[in-house]
C-alpha cells in the first residue's frame, strides 16, 4: 500500500498530541501527549526512510527515542517535585507568574 | 604631526570631570575649585584655537585631525573647525566657568549629614557640567557625521542627570512635588531628544548605505562627501536625499528646539537650576542649530532648498509663538525659556534664508543669544535663590532694595529684546535683513517679534522690579561679589560685541560664504546699484530737486 | 575739525557711564559731573558751529568715519558721523537746552536720593539723541533712535515705586517700538533696493528707482516718526509720559526727542519728494494731530498734560510743514527750534510752579500765583505769548510761515490744510490762555495752611530766564532776511511756495484767530471764577479728557485682545502641542497594558499561542510561494 | 552523522561481501572544545558520587573553571590554526562544522559560561545559614519546600554542587548547537542543552514555588516546541531524502531533481520543504525567544535562580542564533525569497511587542526578559540581511549583548532584602542614593541595552541596522529605531527610579559580593565600554569569522 498513508497517520497522531497538550490539564497527561507527538515524528521518519530507501530516518527514530527517554527522566522529576509541593499536577495551578 | 589642539580642548574638561568626580565627599569646596580651574584651562585652549585659526584661509576646515577609528562603519576620528565652530567653541568655553561660578552653591547637600558618605552631589554636579562641556566641544569640532552623532547623543546623559538631579528648591508646591516635576522634565528632555536622535540614527545609517553603495566604501567624512557630491561621484536620488535630510533635521529641530517640537524646553529650563538652564539653552541647544548649518545644509543642499519654505514657516511660527507664550507666563524661568524658543526661531530663519546676512546673522545670534540669555537667566537665578520662588507675582519693588541686581537684570532683559548697542541687536537685525532680502513677507511678519519681545521683557521687569516693595522682598540682599563677577563680564561682552562685532563677523563670514557656495545660492542683488561708499549726504542733494520734478 | 564730532557724543556718554557705574561714592558730585559734561558737549558744538559759519555754504558738511561696524556680505554698516547744517541745528538745540535743563535739574531734584542716577540717565539721553542726529546712515540713526527711547523709558519711570510711572514708561517704550519696527523695515527696504542705507548714496539714488518702493519706504519712515513724535495714531504715550520728572518732560517730551520724527522726515526729504503719496500721508497725519493735540490740550486740568497736548499739536505743525516738501522743511525745523525754546520754558515754568505747590499738578488747585512766583510768571508768560504766536515773538514767525506754506500747497488741499492750521492756531491760543489764567490769575484755589507757594532757587530760575529770552528773540533772529532758511537750504533745499493768500492776509488772519481764541478763553476762565472741581462738561470735553477715547480703544482692542490671545495660546500649548506628546506616551502605556494580558500565566494558553504562531508561520511561508 | 552514513553504505553494498566495516573518521582535535567540556561534566558527576561533601564545592568550581578555560584555549588554538577561515571544513563525517561562525560563537559561549560559573559559585550574598555560607541554589532540590526534609538539609548545610556538571552539560550542548551541520545533530544538541537548563531552573534556594513553576513551564513548552522542530526535520528529510545541511541545500538549490516517479509525491515537494522549514524555524525562534514563541521567557527568567537566568539569557541566545544563522545561510539560502518576508514580520512584531510590553513591567527580571525579546528582534534584523555583513554584525551583537545581560543579572543578585533578591522595581527606588556605584554600574548596562552611544549596545545596534539597511530593508531599520525609542523609555524609567526618587525606609540592602561576582560584573562593564569605544578589533574578528563552510 502507498506509504503516504503512514504520513497521514503520522500527521494525525501529531495533531492529536498537540491537541492533547492544549486540552489536558494534568501535567503527566500533557507530557504524554508530547511524547505522542514525538512518536508521530518517528513514524514519519520511518516512513520517509522507507520511501527514500535509505536508513537515515530509522536511525533518527532511535535517537528520538533516546531523547524522549531523557525527557521523561527530567520531566517526571520536575512534575513530581511540583506534585509533592502542591499536591496537584494540574498545569493550570502553576500560574503564579503572569503579565 | 602637530599638537592635537582640538582634541586637547575636548579632553581637558573630560579629565576635569573625572578629577572632580573622584574627590571624596568631604572635599566639596576643592571639587568646585578643581572644576573651575579646568573650565578656565579649557577657555584658554579655546582662545588658542581662535588665535591659531586664520579666517578666510584655504579649505573649509582648519587645525584638522584625522585618525582611523572604526573602519567597518567607515568612521574616522576627524576633527576640524571653521569660523562658525571656532565662535561657538569659544562661546561654550567662555560660558562654562560662569555657569560653574553661578552654580557654586546649587549642589551643596541640603543637610550636612547624609545617610552615607558615598553620595556626593556636589562633585557630581560639577563633573557632569564639565562632561557636557567636553561633549559639546567635540561635537562642534567633529567633521565626521558619525563622530558628531556619537557625542550629540551621548551628551544627553549628563544633561539628563543635571536636569533631574538638581533643583533650585523654588518649587511652587514644596520640594516633594518639585522632585517629581523635575524627573518628569528630565525624562521628557531625554526621551524627546533620544527619539530625535534615533530617527537621525536611521538617517545616518541610510547615509552610510548610500555612500557605500556609490563611493565603494561607506564614509561619514563631511568634507569627503561634499567633495564627492561636487565632483559628481555621489548622486543621492531626490527621494533618498529628502528622507535623509528629514531624518537629520528632525533631530536638530528637537534639539534647537523648533515649533512644534519645543515643549520639552520650558519644563527642562523651568525645573532645573538656572546654571543648568543656561547650559541647556546657551550651549547644548546651539549644537542643534549649528548642526543644521554644518550638516543638514552641506550634506543635503538640494533637499535643504526643497524643505526651505516649510522650515521658514515653522521658524516664523516659533518666533511669534514663543514670544506670545512668553508674554503669558507666570514663571520667570519658563518665560525666559519661551523667549529662547522665539530666538531659536530667528536663528533657524536666518540659516534657511540662505543669504550671507541671514546665516552670518544666525551664527552671531547663536553666540549673542548664548551670552544674553546667560546674563538674564543667571541674574534671574540669583533673584530666585533669594526669594525661593519662580513666580513673577511673588516679586515687586526689588530695584528699591537691590538696585544693582535690578540694573543687571534690566540690561539682560534689554539684550533679550535686542536693543541697539547691545550684541543681540546686530544679529537679530542681520537675520531680519537676510530673511527680508529673499522673503520680504516673512521678514516683515517676523519683525512683529521686536514689539512682542519688548512686551514680555518690560512686563517681567515691571512686575518684579518696580512698584511698591513687597514685604518678602524687603530683606533681599543685593548682588554679592561672586555674582557680580559672573554678571559683569557678560554684560561688558554684550556691550562690546554690540558696538564692535567686527572680530566675530570677520571670523564667521568666510565660513558662511563656503556654506552658501556648497548650496550655491547667491545673495539677491539690489534693484539699484549704488557704490556703498558712505559719503556725506551732500552729493545727493545737488540732484534731488529734479527728482521731485521727475516724481510728479 | 571733524574729529571733534565724536567728542559731542562721547562727553555725555562718558558721563552716563561714570554716573551709572560709579556707585555711591559719586552721589555728592554726580549732578555736577553730569552738568559739566553736558555743557562741555555744548561748548564743542559751539566751536564746530563757529567753524562751520566760517566756511562757504557749499562745503560746510563735515564727515567722520570711526570704524566699520557690521560688515557681512553686501551689508556694510559703518560707525560714522555726519555734521551738516541740519545736524548742527539739532546739536545746538540739544546740547544747549540740554545743558540748561541739567542746571535746572540740580535744583529740581535736590531732595531725591537717586539724583546721581537721574543725571546719568539725562547724559545717556543726550548721547543717544546726538548719535541720532549725527549718524550718517539709517542703521546708526536707528541705534540713537532706540537709545533715546530707552533713556525716555528710564526717565519716565524714574520714580519706579509709583506703579503709574512704571506703567507709563513701559507704555512709552512699547508704542515707540511699534514705530521702530517701521524704521527697521524701512532700512531693510533700502538695503534691498539700494544695497545700502547710508544717507548719501540712498538719497542720491532716489531718482533711479520706482515710486512704489519709495512710497513704501516713506510710509515706513512716517510710521517711525509717528511713534517717536507722538503723532496720531501712535500719540497715546505722550500724555502718560508726564509721569516723569518735569525736567524730563521739558527736555525729552517737549524740546528734543519728540521732534526726532521731524528730523527723520526732513533728513529723508529726497525720498518723500519722489513719493507724493507718502508725502500726502505725512501732511494728513500732521494736520490731524495738530487739531487732536490742541483739542486734548483744552480739556486737561493737569498742567503738564495740557502742555503735553500742546506739544503734540505743535509737532503736528512741524510734521505738516515737513510733509509739504521743499517749501516746508526749513520752516518745520525753524518751528522746531523756536518750539524747543518756548515749550521747554513753559515746562520748566510748570515745574517751578509744582515745585512751589508741593507737586500739585491740578490747575484747578492753582490760581493767582503771579504774586508768589514772579520770575516764573514772567518767563512762563513770555513762553505763552511765544507759543500762541503773539506778533514779534518766536512762535509768531515760525508758525505763521507754516500756515502760509500750508496754503501754498495749492488747490483744495491747500485750503483745507491752511484752514486746519489756522483753526489749530486759534485753539492753541485758547488752551494756552486757559492754562495761563487758571494758574497765575483769578483767586487762589489752594489752602494757605498746607501749601506755601514760593519762588524757585536760582539754579531753576536762570534756565527759565534764558529760555524765555530765546523764545522771545529766536524767531525774529532767524527771520532776518531768511537767515535760517538760507542756512538750511543746502541740506533741505528750499522753494518759495506760492500762497493764494498774500503774506499779509495770512498774517492778519493768524492774528485774528489768535485774538478770538484768547478772548474766548478769557470769557470762560478769566471773567468768572474757575470751579475747584471740574464740571461734567460737554460730551466733547469728556472725550477730550480721555484723550478722545483713543486710549480706551487701544485698551479694548489691543490689550484685552492680546491677553485673550496669549491665554488661549498658553492653554493650547499645554493641551494640544504638549498633549500630543504626553498622549503618545499614554497610548503606549495603554497598549502595553493590554498586550501583557496575553501573558496569562497559563502554560496551555502559551501553548495555544505557540501553535497559532506556528500555523501563521507555516501559512505565511506557503503564501509567499503561492502554493 | 557517522553511524547513519556507514549503515547507509552498508545497505547499498549489501550484495558484496560483508566484512570490514570502515570505522568513522572523527577529527577529535577539532572537536576538542566540546569534548573537553563534556568530559569535565562527566568527571563532575563522578566527583559528586565519590568526593566528600565539604570538598565538592571547591573541586567542582575548579574543575568547571579549568574545563571552560581549557575549552576556550582550544577554540583560540583552532582559530589560530586557521580553522576559522582557510582550513574551515566539516568534521565528524559531516555532523559538525568547524568554521568561523562556529568558533566565534563557541568562544563567546565559553567566555560567557566562564563568567556565569563565577556567579553560580557566589556564596557571600545569602546570609550564612547555620554558620555555613550558601549559594543561591536549593539545599536539596528534591525536598519539599518548607518541609521537614528541607529544614534538615539546610541545617546540615547541604548545597547543590551538582549545578556545576549540569551547567557543563548545557554548555556542551550549546557548543554543538551552532556548529551542528545536520538536522539530527541540531536536534540532539538542542535537547542536550535544554534538559540541563530545565533542571537548573528548579534549583532556586528562595521562592522555590516560582522556581519550580518556571521549570515546569519551560519544560513543557520546550518539549512542545522541540516536537515541532522534530516534525519539521521529518518533513525536510522527507523532502530531501537527507538531513545533512549540504544535502538539503543542494536539493533546494536545483529544485526537483529527477527521481523515480513513485516518490514524486514527496521528493522535491515544495509543500514539505516549506512547512518543514517553517517548523524548524519555529523551533529555533522559540529558543531565541522571538514573538510569538516568547511566552516562556518572562516567566522563566523571573522564576529561575538569577545566576541561571543570566546564563540562560546570554548563552542560549548566542547558541540559538548561531544555529538559526547556519540554518538560514547554509540550508535555506535557495529559499530566501520565501522566508525573508515572513521573518521580517517576525522581527518587526518581536521588536515592537518586546519594547511595548516591557513599558509596564514592575519586576526587574521580567523587565530584562522583555528587553531580551526586543533585542532578539534587533538581532533578527541583522540575520535577515543575508550578507556577510549581516553575519558579522549578528556575531558582534551577540558577543556584546551576552556580556551586558550577564552583568545586569549579576547586579540583580546583589540587591536583596529579607526575602532574598528584591526584584520588584519599587524596591529599587533611590538605590542611586544608597550605593551610587552599584546603581551607576547598572545604569551603564541599561544604557547599553538602550543603545546609547559609546556603549557596546550602540555599536551592535548600529552594526545590525547598517547591515539591514544595506540589504535594502531600510524601513525595517526605521521600525527598529522607533522601537528602540520606545524601549529607551523603560530603561530610563529604571534609572529615574534609582537616582531621582527618594530611597524607601525599608528599602533593600546591597550585599557586598565575593570577588567572584565582582569579577563577573567588572568583566561585563569592561566589555560593554571597550566594545562601545573601540569596537574595531572585534568587528574585524567577527568579519573574518563571517563565512560558513558548506
């Protein structure tokens, strides 16, 4: 089947992720949505890699996973600290600094 | 390479500023003397410049210095003076010592014990004055547009602190509000001029782009650009030239100040101490008019001609508007400020009339106005410091208790209304004649200011000095020695330049001729040509009986 | 010999400098120094005069070039003097009368602690006035012109503690300035027309230029003359100027300064001759003023103001004569000189009266003073006879000639002008007689307890006597085979006017109207006692007391209007011009306040904005390509 | 790109005999700056693990200072070796460019970080707790603010010496970022310096709530934007079939080159190219803090510990703009006519918005944040000149700006009251009376920000505007000067506050810093003045360094 569909899927996933970031309140979920966006990118990479018939895309996908993992480490650390401080993980509560 | 005289003249006050600022808090009096001596040294150097300068020698600029500076920006450290610059440098160097003397006690801390000993207002005050002097001098000397711009802008900072930091304690509603008004005035001054300067910056950059585009390498050197234009290597398109001109002119018009960009001046002069006010009108603002003459006209002759009508109208408005508003003021210093606006109108009128009388007169005007305003403003300052109020209504009958003060004040006033025999008359009449000979209507309308000037000066004098003695004034002491030392020389100078302005005119004329040659404008010729040799009226009368017949 | 000319100006100038800068230490000798220098100047003048008489009429004019004053481009103003017969006449008058009045003032100002300064100002005035008449170009003349203005300002306001005096001084200066604008414009016109403004070249070149320009110049000069010589419409200041000490009124506002206008017009004769319209304007101004002044003079009860009115009217005569051209110049100057004598005399007399009546100026508080101050009475009387033109005295000769010349103008104009002049003569006789009667005759209307009228000291009486002698004989002397006319002729040129009336007819007419006027006055003020408080009087009288409402007009139109204008402008400057500036600042602030609302503090709204931004970015990029 | 390339060739040559896999060829010498810093960072971790608590601080400080200095020396060495000009080339198998801009920016970053480390190590400002001097970082970041654990940590005098290695990691990433020569490296470098920064933001000793909130916002938005960046990379890859800058540039240059029709949908599809480019640009614009991707800046600047803010504001901008320059000049020059107008728009709104919003700020750190946004706009004006002058002017501006910023934030750390740093503007009233020197220094920095002549700010501004004007964007210059006129207003406001208003009774005190901060500030002032008065030498430097290797 035409690999372009995978691209559409990737775009869709990316959009869903982005929408999630905008809609969800819970920091964890927001963060997961971002991960989803990253994975959408991965899908795109892999697809393109297939289309171009070279492996760059797939390699990049691996790198991306690593990065995502790293982000999880840092991100969760931050989110957890904040949760322990405020006993909530809602991103909307973190709005002391404004204007 | 000879001794860098021009640089020295700018460096000495700069060094003085540093030296003064460096003195510890306790050494207040020492600071004053240091500042004074450095300003005097500068004056000596200015005199040396005036002597070394030979009027009418070849080439537009003399005593030139030129060093590479910022090649990437096409900027060179280029100094040079023409007659106009020499005159103005001399004026500046002359006035600063008086300003310092007049402000001798203006910056003494109110109470002796300050919260901390690091706060040294006195040192700061005099250091800032010297800093301003240094920057003004170098911007008179600069023949490189960028160099000029640099100091034209930089001098705002010390001025800003002088205006905002030191008041004459004569606020209408107590020191608290005076402070806020002061900082308002300072901010207004700075933003106004900064805005003008930044607009000019755009034009400066534009100039660079244009020269870089046409001369290969961008340059800011005034002589070089003028030469290139003359040789036909440089053709700014009409559109570009006009835009650039406007960019430059806007900045200078703010500085000058020209109606309707004048509103910062009354605040600045009203709120600051009178020596600082003198510094503003008599020295710093002159840079604006000077720059119109040197840069606007010489860099963009065509655009200057193109803009002349509008500028003349604006100048005319300033002349009358300033005078009328001066009549309507209740505050002595604001009154003088508006009077200055009117006078700056005259200067600009003279510059853009593009006649040798006009521009020569304008240059003389810059000098004379500097001296006369200094005299008037400083005496006014002495008066205000005695009574602690700037309101005209708070005075009356002063001449009874302090005749000398009143007398000097009157002379200052008469100079301001340009009474013949005093210096300003010469310049004002020249400007009027210069304008009239090309634009009769404008010349005539402008003459109305002669009456208005008399009005505001005499009303001011009448309300403050004459009439029954007010109770608050009764104890007022007459001028002290220090104050006399400040005023007397200024008045003497006014008289001398009124009777014998020739040294000044000889200095200025060649420069003016050169400017006009750059714009290539000739003075309009008289209808009838008469040999202007002044002879007795005898020859006329042999014939005039017949004239009477002829006329019938 | 010409090097002495500068000395004329220098002497009083030095005096002024000394006295004004000298400080207290000169208080004692101050007045003597001043007087001495004035007299010195007179002496020099005498010497020069003698020398001049020695020469033939052709080459009497002297010329002294000191240095080039303002050289800029084609604009060349020199500091140079020119002494010809016309100037000489003035110099003698100024220094002569000036010296006398200095002497008089010694006595008059005796009790004033600022006497030194007073003499300083007087000297300053002399210097300026001499500069005015000696200048060899219009710009230098302008310097003197404003110089005398300054001196008169200082002297009118000499008693500054009196608000009225300060105001009067300011008014005088301002009104004069209006005239000065005229002069400066005239000079500019000359510069653009002839390329110079020195008397010689300008007056020589009047032939080569269009009449329009000349008319313009002439009218501007006339404006100047009106200001200085208190001619309608710029006459309003002279009355108030009487606030000054009486010697000042005598010297400046009667004998010398106010006649400067006549000098200017006569000096510029060549221009006016070539511009008939300008000449006509001059004549009209003169005629109007001579009636105006006379009428005002009739209504005033303040002795000095009455005299001021008379001055106005007499100068009107001169201007009228000057306006007549070559037929009149000489007589204008001649009347000017004789008037200098008798009017100065009259003022000094008035001063002496006031001196004796503790500075009372209201004639209704005088009466029967001839017994108490005989000298004053006699000198004043002689002056009186002179001014009304009593046959044989100075005024008779000069005024009679002017009336004759007026008729000689020819045509209806001639009749009108002559008639006006005659009428003026009649009114003059009336109001002067009135003054005379109210002051020296009738019963005393003052309280003997308070005032003790007495004769003035020698320093005051002697000058009065001298002037009286002058006012008696000067006219006669001048008229001996037209000595005066022929003396001035080389400068002003002279033509014999051809009057429709014969000389004798004119003379008789003059004498008749004179008698009528005087008689009328006697009927009103001589026969029946004068009421101590002024009666309400007719409409005209009341108007005349208020200077024919001219001041009220100025007040309403100029002063009020000006005040409104300035007030509006001050308001606009604040609200409009400055408002625009502060407005921009405010707008920025508001904008900023609104924009920062976007920074809501919520991560998700930030994300939304980023997404939006990204969308826009992408869209824009695609748009650029038009994909 | 080593791995990618090799594997790629493997795929192609699968048919012939497998065997010797050629090892990648890495020019370690030319990558030495990065390697040194990262190596030091790793060492630092080990130090944390194995050294006793009391000796860590000094060791870490020494280690990082030495590392940074050494790295800087290495950069100088490379530059002297002509790698900036003649010998400039692409190292590490196409992954990293070693050329003028890269070296100049790396040098700047290293110097800035060096100075920043001084402010990190400052231990005199905060009042000593329990007899132990403490820096501006949390005693124990993991402990709940105000909780029992924290109190104990404080009592025990714990300090977060980890900041030093963390900073070194960040610096490492920043060194790679402007030198990255393919999109993958770009992405990795971005993450490598972002993640440490997120952490650093949480570490404030005072006002930890703000600090954590800042971290959260920064992290979420950063991740969000990097996702976009990545997607953009994906699209570009899809368009060009490669992620090396040169490769993409080539494809962009000669448009759709002949390829098998099956791929016509993607290969050389301009939509992919444009959208991809836009998204990548967005990722970078986020880092430089350009409107409309600037929201994080004020909050993060305010919340983060001030030394971190200073470091971030200075170094991140340098790195990000470096990357932006390389992307626009190396990858997308063929696309100039598409992105220039768009970026013009971005530059304009960035200048204006930054200046205008700053007017009404009341917190000094937020004020500086907005001013940094405005400056981003000015720099963009230079970037858009698309000429060598443009490059050099941007390089110069970055150098000048970063030191001013660092100095300004260093001064902010000095003004303190009971609650730590007194960042509310009202507290700064009358500072000029209290301690004229500090106020004067801060005034100098503000004037430099405002671009007053004789300060580095003016020289920089003039350089970028000049470049812009010569590239024919005169109106951009006009808008630029107008917005700097607006910007002047709030810088002046602060000066007025400091000098012309009476000091408050409960005003803040100015802490006397240790030589560390003093040095930092001194360097800031020195650079500001020198670059203002005699910029020629540095302009030359930037001029020579203004050629990208392709």
